[in-house]
């Protein structure tokens, strides 16, 4: 799934997927280096086909280059390809879907608002990691 893209400076970046176990991540790499950002998610055991995004961050030294936005857009595009329902606990994902949810749905995406059970699951997973 690694996708080659460019950031706001025109520099090449790669976004890839690290599968859930129990926390999965979409990671962004600048050039051939280590990851400089990630969007973390969990997949509920009791509900097939959902991905709960709960945390997105980019190293400070790479701020302002649009990498967080690339992570969100690529994670959402991959969710469409995989027929997954997105649950945006992460404020960045929630804000993006508030602004662009209609476009996401028009491209075949599905999302729903998080429930207290989703937040409890994320808390349990984080505490056990």
C-alpha cells in the first residue's frame, strides 16, 4: 500500500500502513528515512469492518508541510478501498469529516460518530500497550 506523494514543499513522501496488533498506524516517511508522523487506529474485535482513528501526530520539525493532512486523506482513501467504516475519535479526523464528509461519502466512504464504547475501547487498548 505504500503511496508516493508530495508534501506542501514539493518534497517526496511515502504513506504506508502498519497493520493493527492491537494498534495499527498509517505512517508518513520523508525520503527514505524513518517515519516522521503517524495516524493510529484500532479495529474492534466485536464489530467487523470498522476502524477507530484515535491519534494523529507529526514530528515538530516537519510541521507546516501538510503531512498530517496527507495521513488523514490517505487513511480515509484506504478505508474506502477496504470497505471500512471510519470512527473518528481523533480530533483531526473528526474535523476533516465535518468539513469534507459529504465528499468522503460521495467517493464511497462510510463513517459514524464515536460512541462511549468506542472511547472505552481505545482507552483500554492504550492502557494495555
